[in-house]
């Protein structure tokens, strides 16, 4: 990565700060902007946007880069940062961001679409899901009947963690191949198209509607339901409220429960892009 010696970190939450700190520990120059409200800057100094961009060879933006399509996602900044004005300053420098921008720009790379990024984030997401369950469920994970809906990256990691805590784990999947893998891991297996049984805690990882009123009534009348899927999620929250089922839509868990690890995951994904693109 001989062409990039300095990074600018603009906006985001503590994940971005730890991303910058880890890059600085690797010997890179790091300049940060948009963290005026943060009480712990990890030994780094805040610069203004112009200085941050001018002194950096590449810019790292948050995950997600924007929530409204107009301003940068910068919850720790004391002012709004307009995307169009920011990119006028950045010009043609490489930009790494999480999730796509509302406009096309050359030299913009989305680190959140990387497979290694998604796999690595399954660990803090699963730990955060279990932490949420421990806080919201009146019983213990041990000996509880848990359902994990979906056997993707998060489903694989989460089911193993739950089993390690002594839970009775059922996992759903759509493909017959995954059903056999679930059985081989020693879990109960059900089809995601035919979820049934009574559970204490249900974790949904499927990013489309699975737990409608009918499925909730069959499986979750006395359960805690934790939806890990991105918006709009996989749970009918209105039906759950009508059925008096406790639900939690647990979004962006890596940044909430493990910002240090999540920041390092972002940094590693950025490094991989730099190597592959020969930047």
C-alpha cells in the first residue's frame, strides 16, 4: 500500500475511531473529523474537514455513509456534513464507505459488501444478540429453547454460541444442504418455510418477512423475539404487539457492543480493497 500513507476518517461512531486508531498503530498517518461530541478520541486530534482531506491520501466514511441520502452519517459531529459539499473537497481521492451512496462516484469503494467483512461481523452480531437476550429474557440461556431462523453467516455463529451456553437449539434453513449441516452440528432442524414448535427465545436473521401473525401465534406466544435482520426486518411487529409478544429489533449490534473489534474489521476490509485495486 505504498501509494496511501495517510487516512482521513470523517464522521461515524466509535467504530470509525477504532478503525483510525488501528491504522495509526500500523504506522499510518490518521486525521479525524466529525467527532466533536465524543469524550474519548483514543489519543487522536480532531481536524476540520479541509485539513483532514488535504493531509490524507484516502478517506474512510461511516457505515452507513448516510441515513438520509443528503448528509453524512456523523452522530458525534457538532454540525451537519453535506455529502455533495464533502465530495467537492475530496475530489478524486479514494473513498471507502459502508453501504452505497445515493450517487455514483469514481474511486468510491463499499467495504460493507465484502464477504470477509460480513463473516467477521457475524461474531460481534451474535455476541450482541446473546447480550440482548440476557438483558431482556427473564430466564437463563442455559436450558432455554432457542430458535435461530436462518443459517447464514450469523445463524451459523449464533447457533454455536447458544449451544455453548447450554441452550436447546433449533435452527431453520431453506435448503436441504443446510438442513443436513444443521443436523450434523447436533441441532434440531426445521424448514424456514414451515417453522413450528414452542420456544423461549427466537432470533431472526432472515431479512424478509418470516414471523407473520400466524407463525408468531404458533411459536412465540411466551417467547422473546429478537430480530437481527436489517429494516424492515423479518417480524410483524404490529402482530407481535397485538399478541402481547415481547420483541426487540436489534440493529447495528457490532457498533453498539464491540466498536473496537468492529473498527478493526472495517480497517482490514479497507486494506484488502487497497491491495486488490492496487491503490
